[in-house]
C-alpha cells in the first residue's frame, strides 16, 4: 500500500472511530437544557448516556463477528445508515422516552467503525507497522473528544440541543461518503468465517476461557475507565465544581486530548525504536504521577484552573502510550478471529464505560477529590491485571 493510500486509510478509519465519541461528547453541554426541555432531573438525563453505552457494549459483541462473515465494508455501511436513522429520530424526538430510544439506536450502531477498523488494521498490517497505524489513527481520532464538546457547547448555547444532533447527522453523512469512496474491503472471501451460531458461541467461550486474553481485555477496559469517569462527570466538573459556563468544556477536553495526541505521536514515532514493553511501563508511570498529583492537589486545595486539569493531561498522555500496545498484544492471541477478539475487547471496554457512567460517576460527581481517587483506582487495577496477569505470564 502506497504512503498516500495509507494516510487516506488512516483518516477514514479515524473518522469512523470518531462517530462514537462524537455521539457522546457533543451533547454533554446540553444535559441541563435537555432536562429543562423535558422537565426531568439530571440523573434521568444521565441515562441517555448510559443507555447509549450499554447498547454500544452489547452490539460490540457482534460487529466484528458479523464482519468476519460478510466482510468489513457491508457491516460498516449498514451501521452508519442505522446511526443516521437514530440521529434523525433524536433531532425530532417529541418526548424524553423517544430520545432515550434513539440514543439506544445510536449506541447499537456507533461502535462498528472503531471495532471493524481495528480488524482492518490487523488484516492489512502487522508488528510495528500495525502499532504505528493504530497510534496514528488514535492521534487523528483524538480530535473528536477535544472539539466535540466545544462545538456542542456553542451550538447548544446559540441554537438548541436538537441542533447538536443535527450536527451529528451532518458529520455521520460526511463519514459515510468518505468511507464509500476510500475504504477498501480488507477481508477476502476465502478468509471469511461461516456465520454459525454454535461456532460463534464456541469461539466466544474459547476467548473467555483463555486467561491471558480475558485478563488483558479487562486491563484494557479498566485503563479506559478513568476516561469514562472524566467524560461522564464533565457537565458537573465544568459547571458545578469549576463554576465555568457550558461553553468552557475546552478546559477539560483540550488537556485530555492533547495528552492523547502527544502520546499517540510518541507511540507511532518510536514504534520501531522502543519496545512495546518499555512504552507500556512508561505509560503507566506517567499515569501514576498524574494520579498522585491529582489526589494531593485536591486534598489540599479547592479545584481551580489550571491545576485541576493538569493531571488529566498526564493521565491521557500515559493512557495513549499503553493503549496501542495492550490492544495489539491482546488481539494477537487469536490471529484467526481478529474481528471477534476486537468485538470482545470493545464490549468489555464499553460495558465498563457504561457501568462507570451510570453507577459510579453519580456517586463521585460533587467532589474533585472523589473523581481523582476513582481514576487512580482504575489505573491501579489495570496495571495490576496487566503486569501480573498478562505480562508476567508471557515472560514465564
């Protein structure tokens, strides 16, 4: 594949991966407006996020597996069309119940791009090249959470929360057209797996029973849980803890995404020069430093800009160093079932994301210190699982 085609593929795959986070982050500044419009409390509005995430997690089990049978392109396009339908429904939702249902439709379809995109990378690349490709996709993809809440805040303030979903509709159509023109089919007919329910269930049981894969998948999901906590707590963190307006989400998301993009650049730049184990250890050390600072700062001072968000930068920097390495090492355990393995990893990641959003975050919303402790616990659990459950067994 030529350099130009590789760059175009990176952009298209990143665009597909951006659909999911755009559907989360763009409407976060609209939480209070949605509550006022439908006359429901914020704990009820929070369920539009949790319902989306649970639907995303459940369907994550099927996107990759279905693409192993029918090919990558057909499943991606079917999912994009379903996302468009759900988004149109959200724009015109007459009741909160309809909005909640449309968010479920969005969640069912939004994950196909990133899940199948991971499988496409593994179809076409391997080793350090695949690691660099994953890092480059993550670097471009990182733009989504950075700009989405900023765009959403201004649209919600100057227009309405429904206009935010109209923006999502436009974005998804642009991604659909770009994928139609530039996304290749990476899975030849000869390599596709038959769609037998018994075989699929058996493959999932095989994956679940593999200790290294299961522990690696849990570690992968847990390292994202801190991100889930920051995102789901964003409206409270920005407006209630830092006392900033709904147009000020950039104070949280720019440090968050700057760290992700810098870490992804480092990962891609040094994939051929530094071992993945070194990058993993470095990433966890950076996250640990950020979490210690975060807890110490919030124990001694009242949260304020810029120190309240500096640890967010360190956390996302470290996270983006470890994610491509963890992902590739875990996917390589099942080289003949890359779609299924990617689906399983995404399911666990998004299930934990939904669990944190719906059950854990509301318990920590009102305190910057509690949020800091929550993120630190997720990082610690991820590190323990990875180094003592996966890395240690590999070395043995």
